[in-house]
C-alpha cells in the first residue's frame, strides 16, 4: 500500500510542477466527505481551456477499526470537466474513470456494492469503471472554493471471499451500476 501512496505523491508533484501556472490554472482539493469516513484524500485540478479542466484525485484508507472491522482501500480517479460558464466557478459536467483495490471485513457497504457476509469473512478485490459527474463550485474568496459533486456510473470488480484462517471460499465478480462518487470538497486555487 505504501508503494501506491508513493506513486500518487510523485504523480501529484509532477502534475503540479509541469508547465507554467497562471492564476486560475491549478487547484488543490480535498473531499470533506472522505475525511468524515477516515479516508485520506487529495487531488489536483488543472485548467486546460477557458471552460475545461482535468483532475486527478486519489483516496486511501489503510485503517482497521474496533470490532474486527476494516475498510481498507485505495482509489484513483481521473476526470475531464466541462464548465457551463467559466472554469472553477458554477456548474460543470464531467466524465470520470475509477480504479482501485479493497479489503473489507465485517462491514456491509451501501447500494449492494458487495454481497453481505457472515461475521469473520472478508472480501479482497479490485475494480475499474467509469461514469458521469455533475457538480457546482461556489467562490468563497480569491483562492478558496467549495465544491459539491455527484457521479454515477459502472464498475467491474472481481473479488475473493475469505473465511477464517485465510481460506478462500468463493471467487466471483460484481457488475455495479450506481453512485461512483460523492464529494463536498474544499479547494485552494493558485
């Protein structure tokens, strides 16, 4: 998992340092909803045209919780955005992709993401998918914005279900259709 954090950090530094940054060209952001679920997250969004931006967002949750529960995962989500008025302000529509890995134990996920399990069993797997996004950014000050966004789409996820003593009980996959992202983000714009 540390390898993924290192790769993400290097990619963010490379993106943030590439080219010349002019006002309203680069934004750093974090999803407050992610922090509410103990998920570390950060993203960078770069203006590419008057009404277009691209962003790369990453999330990681390496923790285990009391009661033998865990929702360990990492997620990477690139996105293209088209703004209705100007970039970094008002409404936008986006196309996003998502990919990651997970290890989930004694937690039932919403929207039927994975089948429910008996206590002591856990899922390990990966996923890849894509979707569409709608969002809105409010200008709070010269450098600070608040963003709300919601995405729906499709994800393919092969997984293994493990029982006690790390015994594999089942190998299967899910074809998930539903919410693929939800964000309430604080943004700092350079």
